[in-house]
C-alpha cells in the first residue's frame, strides 16, 4: 500500500472539503484555504509529525513545554513553520503540475513522507556518513552509524544493507581521498555483515590498493569460502595471481 499516496489523497480531500467546513475558526492559514476546519487541519498536522519524526512544538510556539493549552498555533515565530509552508507549496506544485507533466498521468502523488521518512533532514545514509567523516572525523561517523542503526533499523528511513556505504567508501578511497576512513567504513560493513561475500571482496580490493597483499589474500579466501562461485572474487583472484 502506498501510504504516501493515501496521505496526499487525504490532503486533497482536506482542500476540497474546506468550503464545507465552518468558516473563521482558524486565524492564520496561508496555504490551506482560509476557511479550512480545525479538525481537518489537525488531521493533516498529525500526519506531518509522524512523517518528520517530530511533535507539534517543532513548528509551533509552546509557552510551557509539555502543556498543550499553552500552544499558540497561529503564531509564525518558529522558522520551521515557514519552511513547512514552503514545503506544502512545493508538494502542491509537484502533484498539481510537475508530476502530471513528467508522467502524462494524474494518478501519481507525493507527500511529506515520500522524502522525509521519519526525519527532519532526509538524506541517504552514505551521504550522512560522508558528511560526518568530512566534518567530524571517522570515529564520529562510525558512532553516528551505530546510533542511527539503533534508532532506525527496521524502519524505512535508511538502508542499512551491506551495500549502503559503498558510494561513501568509493569516494573516500579515490585519489586524494581518505584511505583510513574508507578502511574504517569497510571494516564496519564487514563487522555488521560477516557472511556477505561481496563485502569481503571489496575489503580485499581496498587492502590490495593499500599495499597489504597478505591482508587482501586473506579477505579474498574468506570471500571464496563464503561463496566459491562469486565472480568478483574469482576475477580478483586472477588479478592477484598475476
Ligand atoms: C512541520 C511543521 C508543523 C508541525 C510538526 C505541526 N504544524 Fe501545525 N501548522 C504548520 C503550518 C505551516 C501551519 C500553517 C498552514 C497554512 O498557513 O495554511 C500550521 C497550522 C496549524 C494550525 C492552525 C493555526 C491557525 O489558527 O491558523 C493548528 C491548529 C495547528 N497547526 C495545529 C498543530 C498540531 C496540533 C500539531 C501537532 C499534532 C501541529 N500543528 C504540528 C506546521 C506544523
Ligand atoms: C521532495 C522531497 C521533500 C518533500 C516532499 C518534503 N520535504 Fe521537507 N525537506 C526536504 C529536505 C531535503 C529538507 C532538508 C533541507 C536541509 O537539509 O536543509 C527538508 C526540510 C524540511 C523542514 C526543515 C527541517 C527542520 O529542521 O525541521 C521542514 C519543517 C519540512 N521539511 C517540512 C515538510 C513538510 C511539512 C512536508 C510536506 C508538506 C515536506 N517537508 C515535504 C525534502 C522534502
């Protein structure tokens, strides 16, 4: 089931039924039609909190933390509320214009969760890791990985599979990169997926490039033990024997 689509359908329903709602209830609607009913708005707000993994106070001023009565929902003082309005307009533009133009059909729709998937700053795991290596160093990046794994494993937010760090490792292992950091992320992958033959082959490649031929041979032997027909392993074996 496409939940993103279901939510967009819901958002569309909110906008369509707005005229039927009691008018003048809400004070400061700039993207929803001004006469949208309070219950409808709150229904959508609840989908946003789960889409972004936040609570109402992420975007709304709350005088006393924890006290629902002290919210000033009409206030625009929190910058996140302004960003969210921009995001609403972006989604409307994509669904109303850009997607139908691109696909020639009207039945496709995105919503907040299509991108956000439970976090405020959506990004693929390899990008987060690369950025953390570059700004805070590799130890902080490995720690971040473990924290994210603990919090998000089994949800749709990040791909924790054995391939997911490959793009980051490749960039770090490239000319002028950071070989030690590439090695640390490779070791992390092998530690988490000890039975993945392809990861062992990648480790062998990396060790070979770093001049550690014995280490490369050992990693390759392990790969072939796990998967004797692995074609990447067999190809690397030929190269190493040359
Ligand atoms: C991601 C940011 C975000 C979150 C989280 C959020 N809101 Fe909102 N809220 C907005 C924006 C943006 C508007 C204004 C929409 C517009 O201008 O049409 C709004 C408007 C409202 C309004 C109408 C206020 C008025 O009088 O104009 C209410 C009520 C409201 N939100 C309640 C909630 C509740 C309850 C929650 C938690 C369940 C919540 N919001 C979570 C961004 C958010
Ligand atoms: C096309 C992808 C996409 C969609 C759809 C999308 N967002 Fe975002 N949103 C992003 C990205 C990317 C960022 C982070 C930008 C950055 O890192 O500075 C972001 C940032 C935000 C932020 C600010 C981050 C913060 O600190 O809170 C808010 C609020 C937000 N989005 C709300 C929404 C809401 C509400 C919707 C649905 C109406 C939505 N977004 C739909 C991509 C999207």
